[in-house]
C-alpha cells in the first residue's frame, strides 16, 4: 500500500505543478512519519524517500539513530526550548520557529556547536487559537529581530492551514502566506532568503502547490491513518 500511496501523491504533485506552470523539481515532498514505526520508515526509504518530517523531538532522535544517515530530517512540530539541544545537529530544517525566545535558544545551541541552523518562521495565517505561530501582523517585527542571529538562517515561512473538507477553502491561506513571503523578500533583509514555503498537508497539498508551496508535508496520504490509541511508539517516545 505504501508504494501505491507514494505513487498517487507523486502523481498529484506533478499534476498540480503542471496546472500552475511549475517545475516538479521546485516542490519537496516531506513524508510525515510521526507515530510510525521504524520498519515503515525503512519501507519508505527503500522506495526512494529521503526526507522525513517528525513532530516530537524524542521520536526524531530515536529514529535518527536507527535509520540511514543519508536521510534528511525536518522538525515540523512545535519545538520546546529545552528540547532544542537534542535535535539541532540532526535536522536539515526546523519548520516551527514562532518566538524570539525559541530563536535565542536555537542561536545559543548552534553557537556552541559552531553550526548554522536553517529555520522557517511559522505563521498562523488563519488565526486559529488552537494553532501555534505568529500572526501576520507580528511577522515584520519578528523578521527584523531573528535576522540578527548569526547562527540562524531563515529560509522561508511555514503555516498549518485549517482542516477542511474542501481543500479550495484553504487556497486563500496559502495565497496569503505566499504574499507575506514576497513582501519580506522585497525588503532584502540580511540573513534570510524566503526560498521556502512549507504549506499543504494530506488534505490540501495540491492546492498548496498551485499557490507556490516549495515543501508539502504529507503523512496520512503516504503512511495511512495514524492509530494513536495503540501506538506503543507514541506512548514510549512522547515528549512530556
């Protein structure tokens, strides 16, 4: 089933790129593997997947040790400051930076290791109270502050759109994030590129690609529904 799911997701990304007049190479597919056992990640790896996204620090760190080192790991979940040190040298990109205090911690831990950490700024475009992220109004001031950190490189923006039955309802969310990215790019702020737009998940990634997503985060569409209740991995590795 995993092989068929991956083929379908790939087909839909290609079709969305074609509709938008984009090159398929512009879009990175992140296989969201949270709660999934290592054996399923190995199966995806054998099918060619090299980019995985995790929500929990401890789960990411555990899988990092057990899987091949040519995998590119992305931290896509909310990141607590006291957990930064455990994954800062293991991930290609942190998608969910939404506070100066978190950025300060990333800067401090990166400086200790003399590395530069790539991050995205999380924006709560829809204004959902249940979601993390900066409001669009908070973004300009935040950009100016985070650009000052020498060991952080801002690569773009990320958002989590509302879960909707009709993916078209989220088009305006993705369009808004793209416009925010363009506005920031035009300011030519030092230490940031705005090359990345991480938006779109299983239920709406095609629309996100049409609106300019350069990364889509697909979990259920690849691995199938998550069984949180019976997941031993979730119980053992959950962050508390």
